[in-house]
């Protein structure tokens, strides 16, 4: 299926047509025909959809949906030379945010022991665990910062998913 | 004498002379003379009339939108105009890929977990109802209506525990006036 993409406020927006509009026997097509909107070929269907669903005056590109880049870095997409590419710096920001989110989850039980001073718990052991976690994610932070490309960054991102 | 009388008859006997005037017939039983005949399993071609069993004809779009008539019947081509009928429905994946839909021309991937559903035929106002669910059981996610316009609506999925935006499979539908 062909899709369209355009930028708005620095964000890439992709438009995915409904398969029902390409089936001339679908209810949607029957209702459009009743309104006098009849298509001779697929190109006319695409034109109808993209003209209607992309804000006026916006320049857009079209591509096959299989050509979309890694969705995990969706907010790092940019349009460049009629292609959607991933901005590596923005992708690193996304990965850092994921790192912090996962680290916070690991900190949580130890934070509770330390912050609440729960009797019967070894506060020193909790603090030692926190140090280990901090060091582990500091190393990951360095790995992210030194990542040379999106593919290796994606491996780190996936390892953070738990 | 009897033989001579028979030969003088003009057959078939015309209606004006009390006859039927017909030369062919189909079926069996009585000749229809009454204004309110009882017909058993008749086969009718294209029939016209002012009412049938109390019904006056197919409901128009206006009949459906007013939704008060009890003397018109609902045809498949107009049932969708009734207030109780969904004006759109859509199923899309986390990618997002539009799986199936009604009255949806496309979906726009606006941001992480934020999808705009574009309607083929717009609502008449933005005061319409939307129901939406994220159908990934393990996601612990919520679906919010981020924006609601006559020609489109935006649905945002977030995690219930952190509020973080997440791309998830979604099913949604909407009710209102077109």
C-alpha cells in the first residue's frame, strides 16, 4: 500500500489510506458513488485521499509503507531527499529516555527502603544495589552516546525493553 | 334449440356483458372482483402502491435522522443515518497499519501512539461520541480523544501507570450526525 508523508512543526506525519476505498464493492465506495464520486483507477483513489487528508499547501512525498524506517524511533524521523530518515541525535535522545525509564523501575524497590527507612531492611545493601544500577546504566549511557549508527542504537534500545 | 343459442354467444363474454373478457388465465381459484382481495402466495412483479401492511415506503435519510417514523421501513442503503448507527469504525495496529474500517479514508500517524482517523464523510458537527479501546491485553494502556473535528479525530494511547505515549493496536467507533 502506498502512503504519503509530510512535515508539520518538525514532526513527520504519515497518511495510510483505507483498504476499503480500493474495493469498488465496499460500502464506502458505494456511498461515494452515490455522491457522484467515482474512481477509474487506483491513482484517482490515492489522489482523493491525499488531497482530502493532507492539509492544504503541504508538500508531501509518497512511498510504499514497507519503506518506513524503524518505528521505535518514530519521533526522530525526518524527510530528506524524498525519503524518511532517522536523525541519529534524536534517536539517541529517545534511547536515553528509555534508559532513564527502565533505570527508575530498577531503582524503585531500593528507593523505597532508603526513603521510608523500613525497619528490618538493610539500608546499606539497598544503597549498594543502587550504586550497581547507577554504574550499569552509566555504561549504557556511554554506549548510546558513542553509537555510530541507527542499527547499533536499535540493539541497545531493544535491550532496554526488558 | 339449445344448440342454436350457444352458437350465438360472443366468447369470451365481455366485461360489459357480465363476463371476464379474458382469453388466458393462470393459477386456480376464484376470479378477483373485490377491492380487498385475499391472495395466497401471489407472485408479483414490480408493484406500486401507497402503503403495504401499514408501511408507506423506504425511510429517507431525513426519516432515519429524525428517527421517529413507525410507518417506513429501513433499507440497507440508509440504515447508517440513524442516530444509533455507528458513523465510523476502525481497527489499526501499533505500526500503525489500517486493518479494516468503515467511513474512514485514511489514518495519519501523527506521533508516538497518536493517530488521526480521517473520515470519508464528515460529521455535521464536532459534537459526536467516540468509543475506543487498546486491544493489547498486556499493555495496561488507555485511549484518549486528543482532538475531535468534523472531518477527523485524534486518538492517543498512553500507559496507565506512567502516562507515557505508546503505540498500540486500537479499535474505535463513533456515533453522531453526519
